[in-house]
C-alpha cells in the first residue's frame, strides 16, 4: 500500500507517493502564482492552490495505481488564509512573505511589544505573521474581517477542503498566540498585542494524537480517492522538513534551501533569552521544540542572480561561481532582497541587499560566488543564533547544487549532509502520518527506519578559517548598511507590468 504526502509550497504544490519502505515512487509538481498587486504585497488565490492539489494528487495516484493507505499534508506556514463559517475564502491568502504590515510591526517594536511577546513564547513577530496581518486588516479592510470566521494557514485551508474541519496544527499555532508550556492560546499574548477581538478567528489547535480527519465524500470525488480515507495534518513545512531529514533529537540541525532559508535546531526546552529573533515551534515529542530562523529571501535570490547574469539554469550559476576563488576577490553580498526586508536572525522590514567592494575588475563569476557566499553566511548567522551541534542536514531545491552545499560546509565548518529524498517536507509528513496511524511508535523510530543520507560535504579547514574572518566582515558591513536602509525606506522597486509574478516557472529544483 502507498502513502500520499502533499507539500503545499509557496511556489510549488508537490504530491509524493511513498511505498512501504518510505521510498519515493512518484512525484508530481505544479507551479503556483504569488500575486504582487502592490509593492510589498504577496498573495495567493486559495482556489488555485486547491486546484493544484487535486491535479497533482490525481496524477500521482494514476501513475502508481496502488491502494492508498493515508493522505498526509504539510505546507507553507504563517500568513493568513481567512475563510467564512462554511470554509469559503473571504479573499486571497496573505502570505508569510507579505510586507504590508511592516509599519504596524515597527510600531510594536518601538512600544516594546515585540520583545515582551518573545520573552513569553520565544517567537518574534514579523509582518507576515497572522497577528500583524489581522491588525492590518482591522485598520484597512474591516469588512473582510467581519465576513471571516477563521484565520487558517495554508495546510489548514487544504485540510478543511479535505475533511470539512476548520483547525490548525500546533506547529502553525505556535506563533504568535500560543503558550508553549500549556500548548493553548494565551489570552495574555492576545491582550499584549491589543487583539482580544481576534480570539474568535483562532481555530481549534490540533496536536499529536488528534491529527487525523476523514476524507469527505465531496473531496474524495475530486481527488479520485475513497471517502473516509485517513487524512493527517502534519506540522507545517519548516518543521516537517526537519523531520524529513532526520532532525528529531535535541541538538540536530537542518537548513531548508528553498523559498526561505529556514535554519533550525531541535531543542529540549523553550529559550527566550538573548536577542529576540526567529520562531519557536512546538513539536510532537513532549518537551521538544524547534528553534527556527526562516529568512525572507532564499532561492529567489538564486533566481534573481540567474536573471541578472543571463543564465538559464541553477547549475550554470554554480559552474560560474566555481571560477572565482573563496572570498570572490573581495566582493561581499548582503542577500536581503525580499521587499518585506528580513525576519531572521534579526527583524528589519527595511533591510535591503547590497554588493560591497564592487569594481570594474570584478567578473560575473565573482558576483555568482558572492551570491552563494552571502546566502551561506546568513545560514552561519542563523546557526550561531540557534545553537547548532556537530552536523548540518540540508534539503530543499537548492540542496541539489553541489557548489552551494560545499560553500555551506566551508562557511559553517560543519559536515553538510543531503537526504536521498527530493521532497523532504513530504517525507516529514509521511513520517508524521505513520506515527499518527500507529504504524510507528514515535518520530525518532520512524526517522531511524525511513530517513537516508545521499551525500556528505566535508568542510575544508583552510577555507573555513578564511570564512570565519569573512563572517566578521559580513556582520560589520551589515551594521554599516543599516543607515542606508533607513535612508532609503519608502523607496520601492516598480511592480512588474503584470499583476502577478509567477514563481516556479523555472526549474522546480528552486522550490520548497
């Protein structure tokens, strides 16, 4: 029998069929659109996401032709997918990468609200988090809020279409309003943000032992699956990806090289000390949390560099970068290219990208090298903030680049391991599903049985020593750049002539 796992990425919907050994036997992908109708906005058509699910599920099932044991799903986190009491969208989904609530978050920062909330639950609010989006809607589109009954997340939206239930997984619910001690919504956190009124929009929290719904007759007809099939809502994608590469025990680290660079470490306790940054995500194993630093810019930076350098494929960018030595002849790149700024390991909606040290003597290969190094220095920055251990597991579309994986190993100084699975978020959903139906006793046992490593990249000691100094330069240049970010605040790039920017139109290896 087979297990279907659906991963609802920001730029790509993926349905994977796993056999009884946990091996991928079929993968179907379909690109989705991120609409950017105004500067800083990022939205998706919720009906189009559901249509992509039905299409990929039908295609994957038809390819294999095997009886399906269960359907598990994971998806992009954060954002706000508002529906009415019947589960119908009240407008487009507002995504995690949306920046319209930046001024609200900045106001909360000045008032000390962000720091106080972090001390309570270990997560730092950013513009694409549900509380910021809901507050923006309250101020700018109260009619939509009035028509809405539940603020779902992406996987919660699809779960509702599959089962008819308006609920949220505890990983998705972790920020901004969850008390990670009780695993319940905190009235104190709602009051801190001045959002007691939002309580009616918060869905029921589901956790381990209560993850399974039954496929409705209507959804079964659309998908070509039997009604009553078990449907498991796994943790959202950054957590499922960590599970999918085997990061299930305290100290194990993972970085997703996808639309976001999500660097995360499993911890055995919530830590609210230090500089407020990142997210703390509830995991199924009692007492375990995931300390996550998901950036706002990842493989979109690779795609941007390809376009700027006139390249057609990611491997061409890697080959070009190989022609430049470590350090890119003194060129340094700050890869903060998201219109929403940055959220990890620091929060600044005004953050912008910069090439430092550029002269007419630099070549295209130096720029390519600087791009890979800049992104990898961000990973080092997040690992140090999270308190990583002795190895790093990487996944996501960017992990197919041997060039990038080696640069990451050299910059972090950690052995960098890549999974055999092409879709590790789906693999994490598979593992969660097997535990949920009782086929495996816990996630550690499931990971030990089903997770396999494809390749390990060892750090070069000499290059690592060079990069340790380069990292210090990176931090210093970032501090200098902050004044420029403030000065240029409010000046935005033009929106493309078309109202929607298609992500995923290039090779799917850039998606997660």
